[in-house]
C-alpha cells in the first residue's frame, strides 16, 4: 500500500534521513521505533507531503507521492495524527471532529456515521462534545486527535508518538483504542519511543537509528532481539 524506497530527507544542508526504505501493506500495523531525534517525525512529515525527499521515492497504492502536496496526499487517503496532538483548543470537541471530516462533509449520512463511530469508540468525546478541546486532559486530547484523523475515512492512518507526554493510565487506553481501530481493519503506521507497547500491537517493526533503518522484521522477533531489548525496552 505504502512503499518508501531509499529516501533521503534534509533540513537545509543537514541530512537527517539517510537511505530509508520501508513498506506498509493493507491491514497491517507497522511501527517505527527510535530514540529522541532519530528522525521519526521527519519520516511522517515526508510521507504526508509536508517535507520532500531529496532522493528516493514514495508511492501510495498506484500513485507516486514523492512530490505531491500535503492536500493531495490527504485526498488519496493518508491521514496523520501529529505529535503533540495539536487539537484546536478554542473549538469544541464536535467542531474538531467536523474539521477532521472536511473531505467527506458533503456526504451527510457518511459524516454522521463517522461521528457516531468515533463517539462509540471514544465515549468520553461524546460526553464532552460541547466542551472546548483546550479544556480536555492530555489523554482526552490524544483521543480527539486520533478520532479527528479518522473522520476522513483514511486508508492509512499515521500516528506520530501517540503516547508522548501522557500519564501511563492514558497510554494504556490509547494503545487499546489503536488496537480496536486495527482490529476494525484500519491500516496503521505508528512511530513510537514507547517501544514495548507499540511492538505488542504491531505486525512488523523497523528500528530507526540516527536517520537510518538499523533493523527490521516481525514485531515479535524485534521484541526479543537482544540489541532492541537493551536499547529500547529496558530491563524486563
Ligand atoms: P522525537 O522523538 O524527539 O520527536 P524524532 O525521532 O521524531 O524525535 P525528528 O523530529 O524527526 O526526530 O528530528 C530528527 C532530526 O532532525 C533531529 O536531529 C532534529 O534536531 C532535526 N530537525 C527536526 N526538525 C528540524 C528543523 N525544522 N530544522 C532543522 N533540524 C530539524
């Protein structure tokens, strides 16, 4: 579904992604794990067209998306839930969901069905639908950010560090929600520092080290790899 082939990405003259290749197949949950500053967000921004690769190619289904605008890429069916959530704090929960569904807004029945689906997945969002998003807790804002990204019925959902800055109790809830979305058939590319939970959820994993893929394989194998255990999973 998504194929990233040998891309380099730079900020000015500084190359932060070097010859990175990976793919996501339909129905999979794929995780990219990596430490602070390894380049995870840069990869997500490149897949969504916010940055362009200086080398290599990205394709989604039959489209070469390497040079497409972010707007065109969203229309092809890739939706991102950004790091740090970035909900619209002065808009209500409902309005945030409406903004997430702007691509399907004219199809009222689908729009309404999606809203109901998100409210059933995240009942707290229904309870808080009229509340300003800025007044939600961090975990609730993360739920809203994921629900907003899901409102456009994406073929591929990108999640950039959904656990970042959340209390452990919320992290567990967020990962359960991601699992539910995956079980319902959403294809997901996740980047995470919280390697343990992400690997439990994923089918396949890539380990990103200072801008290059150091390791890849089935999540179950990556989880037991001694280098990964030592560097990313801590003592268990
Ligand atoms: P984190 O887990 O801290 O979010 P990350 O793995 O997502 O890290 P990136 O944010 O992709 O890493 O950053 C990769 C590298 O690129 C880092 O060295 C970072 O300092 C650098 N970088 C990120 N954004 C910019 C920018 N706008 N200009 C210059 N350098 C940047």
